[in-house]
């Protein structure tokens, strides 16, 4: 079983789990490939041909529980104290979104309609898990490559975690956005978007509904953000047209990164609004001050002692240079 403990100085929550570990042996077979459905836990949901049976072939996107979950959905949520310390039971959801039945390494290798289906799966899982009042936020992330933490780096997949606490990094974003709004009565992400659209030097690509850019204070070389041009706090509220547009832009941006950084390892984070059903009074201004977005963080080097100890990043590539390199990279067809 898992337990979540809070650092009383930093407010950072840490999950202690005795279940997390490497994938089980599968005799060389990939458990995410079509035809190997029996190698995964029973699917939660799948998109596929009409009349397809549960846990069978014929799917295009499939969602299954993580075989080694950090948190378990079956357990009752308990918040408790241990002396001066705060802790919570290891209650939550931990799922895997298998992005394709084919053994493809990267999301950038998939056709646009397939990536749109993956994005639809993201929205569906956020919607469903937000119905559980135990979860304060639904966090979707993608580890591309072993260096970025992918347990099965050869097959494109993402992960979904429903958390009973708000992670420190996400809370810093939410609080920073609220503070900007309280001072200026504007969304900070909308302000960033307007600034970057006016300046142009850090833009990578702009579509009808989105803009891809290198953030002004990027932590790592070629860190890339994708911001929707329409303000909204919740990813699951995107329209079909926006989802299709985002699919094309994701393929383009990831393709540019893979052109410039051959077979890069990266993390992709989807930051969508927290679950207001848990505590409706917690985020009263969220609809106005928060802007859902995607952050892509290439892992070109391991964080050294300075970064780990200080929390201050040293970056050898300016975002202006990175944006120019990515703009000039050949856009994948």
C-alpha cells in the first residue's frame, strides 16, 4: 500500500509506494501492442470498431490501470496526523493511455486523427475522474524515452493520475496565476500569449486555435509550451475543432524537436484546472485566472546538484535561439 506524506517546511507531498517498479516480464512481447491485451490489467475504456469485445483486438486507443500503480482507487481516502506531520492514504487513480495499437515510439509518428483520439481520451479521463470528489486534481503526463522515466519506452503511451492532494509544482502555478489576476484583473497566460504574439522572437508556430512558444524563463533547452488562444481553465472543455488543431500542432512541434534533437527524451505535462467539485470554495477565481496549457520539457541532461539543491535552473540555450532553431526545422508532413 501507498502513503502520502507532506513536508511541513516546503509543503511538498511525497508518495511512498511499495508497488511501483519495472514492468513485469512478458517474454519479449510488448503488453501495449494489439493482440497482447491479456498482458495488461482489464481495460477501463477503449475506442475501436463497433461490436468489439472488452480486452480484445480492434481498438485504436486503450486505457488500462497501471500495473504498478502509485495510488489505488479502491482504498478509502483518509487524512491523518502523525505527531506534527500531515499524511494521507495512498488513495487515487493511476492509469495508462495506450496511444496506438502499433509499436510506435513517438506521438509524432502517428496520423493526425489518431492523435486527436488520444486527446479525446485525455478529456474523457479528466471528465470521469473529476466526478470523484476524493481527487483534487487530475494530472496527465507523458514520459518519452527511458531517460525521461518511461518504463516501456518503445510504445507510445501517456499516464493519468488522480490525486487527493494538490502537487506543489501545480499549486505554485495556480497561486501565481491568481496573484497576477488579483493585481491586474487579467489572466497571466493570456498576457504571456499576447506578449509573445506581439514580440514573435520566441514563437515556434501559431495555428488558428493555439500558439507554441519557448517560455521567457525556460528551465531546459528547447522547453516548449502550447497555449490555447481561447481562454479557458479546463482542457476537457475544448471543442472538436480545437482538438483537431491541437493534434496537428503537437505532431508538428514534436516533429521539430525530433528533427533538432534526434530521438529526444522528454516529459509532456498537461495542466488542466483542478477539481472544483472537491471544494467549490477553494478556487473561486479559477475560471478567470487560470489557462490550461501543455508544457514539453526535453531531458537533455540530468539535473545537477545546483539545480536539485537550489531549485534554480541553469540553461545554456536562450528561448530566442531555441525558437529560431525550431522554426527553421523542417516541419513534418
